[in-house]
């Protein structure tokens, strides 16, 4: 499907691509990509992101409509071309890169720390912490901070969606804003950890699209 320029918008830190009404891709222009679907698509999709029927237990459904437990069997069934090689199970990157393990656990501990305390009862930090550690261990050939920041931002986004806004970035940890370094009124673009309901544009007349998004 051809994507027209009018369908691509810059919203805060995200590049937002509207594939069709109700189907939107949001990319942070680094290592994080989100797909959002309108409820009208519920039960009408399939693939690696599940079938959106409200039941997470049947998301591992293969192309041949077989429910499986093995992630590789599930993933490989959705190859675009049969000639593509099958994905293989990767070893634990923290085991392969032991020198990264301590650094990753220390940096990712912000997810389980008091910084996100107001969110812990709303969104379980465990899976996000584990993913953060794994991703940070794996990024050992450059871009290590990008992997860390993306992982923490994913938890912050889930917290915002659950009603717990956490302003976790700082000049020393994943900074993306100028407020700290400028006098009031000098910074044309101000960072907001969880967006603002009032940000209306001609393409976003309701002002609700950026809710829960960093901008």
C-alpha cells in the first residue's frame, strides 16, 4: 500500500504513519516501533502481533491456524517467503556477554526503583526489567544506550497508558529535551513526559492522539 506524505506526521519524539483509518504506526526514530489498531479491527487480524480477540492465550496461532506453545514454531510459520531461513533460538546475551550483565542490571533497575513506584501496582515491572536487561546485554557493539532507553521508555509508556505518568528522563539518563539547559522562555520546544491533551492540529482536531505519548 502506498503511503502518502499527508499520512506521515511528526508528533513529539514520534514519527506517526497512518496506514489507513484506525491503523497507525508510531516510530521513535530509533529502536522502538508501536502498532495501534482501532477496536473495529478486533478479531480481524492475525500474525506475529496476535489476533486481537481479547484472549492472549491464543495469540501463538500459526499461519495454518494451529495453536502452538513454541515461539520459534509460531514465528517461523509467518515467514513472508518459504525460502527465508528459519529463526534460531538465541542464547542469553547476558551469559554470552558477562561483562555487560552487571551494567545492564544496574541501569535497568530504574524500572523497579522508587522512580516508577506509582506505576508498580498498575503495570508489573518484572517483564519490562527482564527485557531491559536482556536488550542492554545484547547491545554490545554500539547503540547500548539506545537499547537501554528504549526499554525503559516502553515501561514508561505502559505506565502512562495505565494512568501513572512518570517523568524519568534526566540530563544524565536518556535526555531528549532542552528545558534543563535554558532559561524560562528560551526553549521553543518543551518536553512533556506523557503528552498533553490540548495538543490539537488540523489533523488531530480532538487533541487526544498524543495522550500518553512523550513529546
